[in-house]
């Protein structure tokens, strides 16, 4: 049950944080992003990567991971990185942000696939989704979209990950190709985690709190 519930809880927590802070570039959000990036990256390397390499051929795995990286580059190009803290506000625009919405939904749907009983990926996704949901919420509430649009956006976005998990755990067709999808998701995670880690710093200045938070993220991932 947790594998369906935790990603939803993450969005709820994120929406509450976004609602309270109402500020995109607070130091807290940045540290939370750094932590989530490091934690997700570590869990991907500890749990998901060995699992996929175990089931698939090495070269094939590598190729699929690269496809995932490429897919995430395209998705971030479409979303303009709003989910990890780039504010692209066009206040006058009242039309529903379809491109952003669809790109975020594809990402969320796919990241539901590697969640199953035998690994701890659900915790990585839980932590990864909190700052993302907070940033999307701030973005949506600063825009001039109607309440119905905002709530609809968040609700559908919220169910995409459990939907992916359900598909990967319950359909025969997907079951045969699950390792292929998981390899692509590894690429997605590698790209988003490293992008977040890179972008939460200013230039390449030394940042002690960021470094501490990253080590903490890896340490916690190592414990579970
Ligand atoms: Zn970015
Ligand atoms: Zn994600």
C-alpha cells in the first residue's frame, strides 16, 4: 500500500509547503532540493542500477539509460525547469499550461515504474517529489490560472506516479518490459538529480551547507 500512498503524500506535503512559503528561491527550498537530488541519485545507484544491470545486457542497459537522459532533457526543455525552481511567469497568460502539464505528467508516470516491494525507490521518489510539488504549487498560485485549473493540474499530476506503479506491478505486457522502462527511468533520475545538484549552487562557489546536505542525503540512502 505504501508504494501507492507515499508518492501522493509527497505531493500533499509539497503543496502545503508551497502554499506556506510562497517564495521560490528560499534557502530552505534550495537545501531541500539538494538533499532530494543527492538522496535520489544515491538510491538509484544503490538499488535500481544494479537491479537493471542484473536483468539486462550491459550495453543494452547503457543505451536505454542514455535514452532516459535524452528524454529528460526534452521534458525539461518543455517544462522550462519550472519544477526545479526556474520561474517563467507570464501573469497575463490564462490559458492552461498544457506543455508543462504533459511533460510533468510523463515524467511522473514513468517514475512510478521502478517502485515495487523489493526496493526502496519509493522513498527516493517521496523525497524527490516534495520540493518539486512545492515549486509547482508556488508557480501555479503566482500565475493567473483559475482555481479549478490549478486544482485539476495538481490532482492529475498527483495520481500519475501511482498509476505508473500500478501499471508496472499489475500488467503482464509491461511486466516483460519492466527492466527496459526502469533503465530509461534511471537515465531520467541521473539527469534530474545531477541537474538539481548543479543548479542549487551559485556558479561553482564553495557552499558548506549544500555539501553537508548532500552527504546527509547519501548517508540516509545508505542506511535504508
Ligand atoms: Zn534547471
Ligand atoms: Zn521526478
